[in-house]
């Protein structure tokens, strides 16, 4: 176990609630911040529903015990005493940068770690928004957080080795996850490989090469994938998929990273996948 006992999470959507859940299951004191009371209430309901499912499957002994470690509030200033704060808000560089500037002002401990769950934005861009870039890094979880074991650790050029070591120990020993080390490049390891694959499937659908069902069935039955790339995009969220693609394209300028027009139109239409009930499939 590490000396990280007080964890802050900013955002209580799918990723933020999942991060809060695994931290609470590790008996950490977890404070989650949302923008409005309605969002906070919805986040708490999401947490309770996830824990209830885990209890029904026999994975945890109690729902109330981990919930007792979590508080969801709307005041960012409440994070002042945290040992670690993990940001899990919208995948937008300007919004994240502004948040890190605020966290730098609010979090008082000189040893506190400020981390981002970003899936694509270079960590250096967030680190330089603070006065403590040596204590900023990426801690990137995967959805659904309580189920998937992988966590990408992404130090920037300025991150102190001790910060990365402390984060690695927290992920491995406190949370029981499997950390891998990544260079601070857009997309890190998983998304730099995964997003071009998903975009290729979208282009295949867009060109009329095959139907969505046949593309996905081909990868599931022909390549032993647990689900097809279009169904996976729906799970990730088409807005998030597009945002990661744009971040990758901005950094590398490779055509394989460019978002296809079909993806852009679907996002504009609000067809974002599972979270809106319709994407490449209807839910």
C-alpha cells in the first residue's frame, strides 16, 4: 500500500465514476467533484448501480461499504486536502488545461500528484498549466474501469521519477491494476493502435464495402476479437473517438488518423453510441 489515502476525482461520468469505484474498493477516502447537483446525483446513482451489479455477481461483499468511502460534491475547492487528484472530464484540451490551473491553486499538499485520465492529449500541455509539472502525469484507465485491468502511466518530460514510481505503486498495489509505461505522445500505446483500426472500419462502412454488422462479425469470428470495431466505437463514444482521432492527427499529421466524414456527421447529429442510445447500432 502507498501513503495515498485521500483521492480526488473530477468528473463522475462513465470514467470518473469507475475510477472512484475502484479507489473506494481499495478503501481510499474518495471525493468526487461534478459541475452541478443534478450531475452529482446522477454520478452517485451510476456508482450505486455499478456496485449493485458487482454485488449481484458475487464480486464484492457489500454495496454500502465502498459507497461509505465516497462523497460526491459540486465544489472544486473541496479537493484542497487530496494526496492525488485524477481528472476525468470532457476530452477537450482547453477545458482540461483550465482545470489543471485551478487544481494547482486549490490542492495544498506540496507532494500531491495531479493526474489526467486523458486518452490522447499530451501530458506536457497539462503540466505546464501548473507550477508543479514534476508532479503531473497521465493515469489512463479503460472503460469499464472496474473490469479492465490495464492502466497507462504517462509521464511528461518534466515528471519526476518519484512521481511515476508513486503512481505505479498506487495503481499496482493499491488498486490491483496492471500499469504499463507510455511515452508522452498523443494516443499513448492503446489508442495510437486502436483508433486507426476503428477509423478504418468506419471508412469501410462509409464506402459501402460491407455492413456494420458484417464488419464487426468478421473481426469477432475471423480474428477472435471480443467485439467488432464499430460496436467498440459505440461503447467508447463516437464523440470521444473523434476527439482522440483529432488529437492524433494534430500531432502526427498522418492520414490514417483523420476522422472520416461519416464519424463527424454522426457526432454533429448527436448519435454518440451507447450513451445516447444510437450510434452505428441502436440500443
